[in-house]
């Protein structure tokens, strides 16, 4: 007659069960190290595949494409993502980094651009200021979009922090913030 395995005594702690597993793996490793190490390697590879594999989807064209990890974005009170892209604000700052006044001015809403030009702010006047800054060794060191907030009327506020050097009269590095007010079209209405 064969004996049936019994449950561990109730007095045995969960820690001792773990100790039994460790001792068992150690004994198996001693008796057959290649098999045990191979099994551990397979388990590690499988866990890595589960962790790093990305789900796939079928694109409208019918091809299979990897989908990015889906992480919900934080949203504002009106439901907009708080760090949505702002192509015209990004273009403005990229143009400023290249000392390109035309690229900066092109990002404004056409009505705002006309008002600025009427007040004397033209591409040529902005370029003159940029050229002076460049001759002093000015540079944009980094640009970070911090947040975006959609207003009920369709305007959007976008917040950036810009690290720069050489723009101050003493040439020192500093960080400044920009708040872009964007029209519903995404073009710049104001910068503060």
C-alpha cells in the first residue's frame, strides 16, 4: 500500500516552505547542475519575453504593427491631456534655437502677426536681436514642455521651461518659463 502525501503541519511557517524549496533547488543543482541552470535560463527568458513583448495590432492597410504601451494621460478639468503636443509652439522654440526669426514669426496667428508688424515687430527686427545674441555666444541648452491646458473657448495655454546661456547681459546661464496662448488653430496668439 502506498502512502499518500500529507499536508505540511499547520505549525510550519510559510518561511519554512520557502526554505524547503531553496534546499530542494540546491540539491537538484548539486545532482544535475546543467539541467537546473538550463531550466532557470529558460524561465528567465520567458519572464523577459512576457515583460518586454509589445502587443500588436493590424493597421488600416492590413499590415501587422507593434503598438506602443498604452498609458492613460493625465487630463485637465475639461478633459484635455495636460501635455499635448503644440507644433507651432515647438516650432517657435526650435526656430529660436536656430536663431531663425522668420521661423519664429511664421508660427503666429495671421491676425496677430499683422498687429505685431504694424507695431514694428518684423522678422527683420527680431533677426537683428537674435544676431546680437548669437554674437555674444547665446545658446538654447534645453526646452521642456511642462503642461498644456485647453480652455472652454478652444484656446490652449502651453507651458515650457527653457534653459539658455548668453541671453542675459552678463552672459550667464538661466532658466526661463514661457506661456504660449494658442488659437484654436494651434497658432500663437501671445507669449508671456
